[in-house]
């Protein structure tokens, strides 16, 4: 019988009741007395010098309360990058300040250079248009293509950065010569140039922010669509506006998806706060979908050359990559970590590869900032690696399954120190490969291919054996790697007098289901029903200082903090029970919600202990504080390393080039699984996004820096009919060795492992159909690209 | 969106009068016009809704074939044309999504004449008659290029009359984002010959592929197309496909439409 409560039970998500019945409360749902509306004036050119911004007419328009330009924020601090990356020569990265509103220059289409606050949205909109009409921006040549950006020193995104280069990073630079030598000596060398396509995050809820200020107390409040309210508070308060942290509350209420794009602090948040102070009225802003396309931090956008040296029988000897990573016009908060430490450190994959070297040049362009997007660096690494291994197999006529098996680390090799700086704690990659092959009925493929052929379709099968590093992150390690923040998390467990529980977490749920699964863990540990546990998140005035949710960290990091806080509750409960039961503390056991004197039937329920803590009539007050509330902070000792094997089957229509994913099998190792239903949902969502990247999504700027895919008329999102019924398994479990729940992250896995499986399957189908000249097709593997490849 | 006045006449005559006003703009299902207004790319002073006019609603058989009121939503056509003209019903049922099909209308579609819209291909391939508040216009004369039709100032479509073919099919290849036709081909077989109309592919909007019509009129099978080529000149090239790709789609989809029509 599957469990029906506690850890491991597939409980339906409690938050879905409000989400599915329209009772969620999102930022834009909040109506405030006296509220006003902000609208931003955004650049329509990608690169331009601001000659004048004339706001006089706009300021006099009906309902207009305030206008702001970049000059108003010229002297406030910049929105910083969270990671300092050094170039190969030891020099620190170039770090231009990111302003609240652009001044001097505009650097991408959508870059805000002025804002209007008015009584109504329509009035603000009219006045914003007036400012746009009254402003003079001298258009400069746009810098769009990364190679051209680096090559042409005369045209600069930031005038002080001559080659548009943020940094030139080598990982690990000291290993470079050895890798070059190994590559030189390898009996066979494979080369592949590929593009990891730029993606627009497209969270269902666009970004929205409301600023409030109380002149009576000097308190600010920012309600905003954030994945991490405390980090936003820190950035707004300490780095941008200079507000004392204790005078600013940041609330991230229900948030409709983020995928990374809502990790970061954006200028709109600072503007609504500054405007609220000026007007002493609430100031609200909600992005239009077009603004989301233009200004949300985009994802991926790498151009990579990867080389692989191997033996003739497919033993990998060396891997070397050169990547140009687009960072866009400004450094978003995690933008420098994403193409480096979240990418280069994964370039050994789950394989024993003695020599790996990664070079990343990160380039400024006149495009929207690029930052972490579901998977963040790891999909880019996995795609490069799994595609070139597939290419190696074709060049050497080797079986892709056997080649993976030959190169995968074996269970006896853990802990394993990779040549790119990580220590994998545990895993069993053969087990997930075996499982996926069984699930996919690999031996039955020929029959299925024949059946497809009878219907006029080419069938192909693609494999990806992936690994990632998540549960971000051990602070000591990321500190060495350049992080300017710690990446621990925190939880407070408050037992109420009547025995039910409020848990305040630093993790923020914006679709992940924390309210359900965190309650399951606490309920299991305390032997009480889930309904007695409430999860509180997203409000800096209520929760301990946590670092939010991204990098598949909520359960591994915040869940561990919560577990440790519960352990403290149990420890204190034992002390109380020992007093009440007149026994020694060491004799008290806690099981199934009962504190018991070992070997006797003397016991107190959890509820009795809680009550005693708050009504301490019979209580050891001289040695123990009353109350039952504990906080724990937890900083992980290592990343967690989920891994798995994905097998994709596609059918290709040669006439149109259309690819249909007809089967997708996932065998994942997430360690222990707390709620299988939620894990499956996370995998489904991740693979759906991966299929979207592989087959559909692309972001195109023209040579003038205009976003051509700026709406759903041209930006293709995956829909239900684009994805198959997923076959998901998580039974291969090697529990994480360094957190008490033995859990690894599952939120990004699907998006990391799936794109190469899809593309490998398409190439396989084309080869089986005789189109052996097709060595590679860049994502998205769209119908026109497939048709062109076949007929090229 | 800017402010506008709104009129909802209940007869064709009232509508014609309302549309004579300065700055008046006809509104049918609003599937193109409303998003355009929301983006402030259009700002008509008066919107004249055509959806409250009873005589512009509904699907029925009549003189010359199937009469469809211009303000009939796609979802209604999908349901009610099925018994009379299944290929047309299938086309209507494949436009956009359920929300679009509940609001969007045939009259709105062909008045706008988006080069990637589905309906123009059916109207042209069927040799349908476009009925307006002023006159009747043959399909071959009605479509005049991108977003351009024979409609004159103050003129609006009130119904479309489709002759019923002996067999027909529409095959659409979706543009992956918008789900408009990247290319769509409507093939209709009549006693006096086959008509083939292509949407989504031509720089000048919907067009008849006359070489295919000639070949298919002699031999209504996909094989009849094997010797034909489509010239990429004049085909749309955009983010989603080159001119050569679209030329290929025209041929491939025409063959599939013939096979589907049987």
C-alpha cells in the first residue's frame, strides 16, 4: 500500500485548491486605498544616446502625479551582480552599474529611461507616450551578434568597456595545457559547434510590484513577484535605494511561476518604492506581456565549440569547450555565475573524463539581460556534452548506450572529484541507464520504427545521461568561486499552544508545492496530521532570513533547515516530558507523536507537551524557557547531484520537417522522494520546457536589436499537443549523503536532461532515413530547419 | 487602449448608417482588432459591432449552396456546417483555440484578409460568393492582396455563399507560435473542375495554384502533382520558414489534401 500521509505520500497539493478556484492572491490582485499607477517609458531603439527627456508636458497632463527620469536616480547605488568572476589573467570582470532608470544611454529595446505615476493606468499610459514623443534619443548602431561585439572595439554597449567583454574565464586554467596535450594525443577527435538558443521565460504571471510608504513610521513595503524576498530586500535596501533593511518589508505573495526570471531585483521595484515615498501613496505596476518579453531576464544564449578526444572504441579522454555567452545589456544578479560556475563545473557530466577545460567569454550586447533560467548553465553543459558524445558514436559507429555505459562513473568510485572542481557524493548511473532502457523497450525499437515507416514517418531514438549540481549552495565553496552572498537557508517551527504548527520558511513557493510537501515532512517527524501544519513563506516580516527558491534548493537546503528546527523542537519536548513524567531526559523517547519513558507506558502526547510549554504550570522554568518555537539555519556541505537517463523517441515527417515527440522516458535518481506526485509534476514541467527549447522556442533580435519574437504570435511555447505522455520513474535512489532527508533536487532536472535527448533522437531518425549528411541541427529543431537540413 | 464609442446596431441598414460616421470601424469577433487596439496601434473613434444583427448570423442551405452569416463564429460553423460541407466545418474547427473560435467570425476573417488566415482559402477554393451590404462579389474578385479586399468604404460582408463540392479537404501546417497557417491548402472538387487555394504562403495573400488545378482536374490524385514545382518567388519568407520551405509545403500539403479529400 502506498503511504497516504507523511513522507513519501502522493498527497495532492493543498495550494491547488486556491489556485484552481481563482482564490490565489497575486500582486496584481491587491487593491489598495489611494493606489496610483506607474508606467515606464521604454526605449524603442536598442542602442542610443539620450539627448533629452522632456517631461514638462507629461507632468501637466490630467491625473499625472509624478514623473521620473534616469537623472533622478543617477546618484543611487547600482543593482549589483551577485558573483565576481575573474578573467583568466586574474583581472576582475567588468561590472557596469545597472541603473534604476537609464541615463546617458539606452542599451536595449525596452530599457526604461523614464516613468510616470498617475491616478489611473490610462492617464499614466498617455503621459508615458507624451514623454516618449518629447524625448530625443540619438540611435547608435546596435550590437547584437556576440562575435561582432567582441571583434569591433569601436562600438560599445558600455562606453567604458572597450571590447564588450565582461570576462574571459578559464576553468580550470591551470589544467589547460594538460587538456590541450591530451586532446592532441587522442586517437580520435570530434568537434561540434552549436548554439544554445536564447529563451524568454514566459512565467504565466508577468512581473508586478507595489510600493508603499508610511510617512508616520518611515516604513516601506514592497509587494512583488519575487522568488526570494529577502535577497530582494537586501538588494533594494542596501545596494540601490539606501533604505535600512529593518525599514523595508518585502512580500512575495502567490507568484505565478518564475523559472529563474523572478530571482532578480529589477529597477521597477526600486521605482515604485521611491515613487511611493514621494507621493505617500501606494504605487503599482504590472508588466504588460510585451514588457515581459522585452525586459524579463532571458535564458541560455550560448554559442559553443566543443571538442572531444577519445579512443576508437569510445573511451572519452578529454573535453575542451569555447563558449561565447550573451549577458545582454546589463549584469543581472546571477548572470555572471550562470555561464561559469553553473556551467563549467558540469562539463565532465556523469563520466570519468580525466581532462576537461572550459573557456567562457561573456559578452555585452544591446539585448535584454540574460540570466539563470530553469537549469541555468547546466542545460548548456549537458546539451554540449550529450550532443558531442552522440556525434562521437556516429563517427565511430558505436552504440550510444554502450558508450555511455563505458564512460559512466561506477558506484564504487564515489565520492568522486571531477576535473572541474566538484565532488559527487553518490550515484548509480548504470542503474538509471538500465531502468530507462527497460522503460523504453530499446530492443523493441526496430518494430516501432517499421510501424512508423508504414505511416510515412522516420522514427529515431535519442539518449541523454545527465547529471547536475543543485541544492544551491555550500556558502564556503561558492564564496571561493566568487559569490557575494551566502546560500544557506532558514526555517522557524512555531508550535502553537494547541499543538498545531506554523512553519516559516526562507524558501519561496511559486508553483513548487512547498505548502504541501514541507507539511508532510514536519507531520511525519512529529507524528501529527498534515492538516496541523501551516507553511508560511514569502514575507520578510514573518520568515527568517532565507535565500529563496531557485537552483532546485528548496527541499535540500530549506527542507533541511526545517528538519533541524523540528529536531530542536523534539529535543526541547523531551526535556519538558522528562519533567512532567518525572524521568531522566535520556530515558525519553519520541515516536508517533508521543514522548514516552522508555520501557514503560508513561507517556505524554505531543499536544500535551505543547500545551505545557505555553501554560507552564508544571514546568521546569528554572532551567528551561517556556514556549515551543525553534529556528534553524542550514548551510549545505555540498551540492546535491541528481542524475538520470532520458530516452526520447521522435517521428519526423520528411515532407514538412515536423518532429513529433512520441515517447519520453525518464529514469531519475533524486535520492529519497518526499512526495512522488509533486516530483512527477516537476519532471513533467521540466521536460516540457526542454522539449520547448529543443523543438519550438527561439528568441530573435534583428540587426537593429529589435526583438522579432516579442509576442506569442511569433514566440512558440510548447502546448499540450507538443508533448507526449511522459513515462517517469524515480525508483533508482541513492540518497544524498550530506543532508538528513537524503534528498536531491528535482525541479530543473527535466529541463537539463531533455533537450539533447530530443535532438539526438531527431538526428537518429534522419540517419535511419538515409539523410546521413545531417550531422547537427541547432535548436529549435523546427520543421523548416529539419526540412532544410534534409534538403540542404 | 484608447477610449472609443461603441454602437451595436440590430439591422444591416443601421450598421451601414453607423459605419458612415467619421472614424467608425466595424467590429466583428475582434480577434485581430481588439489586440491591435490594446497595443494602441489602432484607435478608432467608434466601434460598430456587427454581432447583434440577426440576419448576419447562422448557417443554412439556400440558393447557390451553404449560406453562412458573416457574424457567425467559427465554433458555430464547425458544428453546423458539418452535415453540408465537412471540409469547411473542419477548417472552422481548426482555427485558433476554443476562445478564438467562440468569438472570431467568418466575416471578420475575410474582411481582414490576413495572408495566413484559414478562411480565405476555403472561400477562394470553393468559388464562393461574398455578399455585402451593397452587392455580391465573386471570390476570385474579392481577395486583392495582403489585408486588401474588394470592399469599399462603408461596405461590409453580410454573408458568404459556398457551392458544395463533391469532395474537399483543407490541410493546414501550423505556424508554431500563432497557429495561423504557415501554409494551408484547400482543395475542392466540383463537377466543372478542381480548385486549389493556398493561404499562408503567398506574398500577396491567398492564391489559386492553377497548375495543380489543371493537373487534378484530369486526375484527382496526389500523383498528379508529382511533375509540378512551385516557384519560391512570391512566397513569404519569415522567421518560421523560407520561401523555398513554403514552396515545398504548398506541394506537399496539396498532395495531402487531395488524398484526404479522397
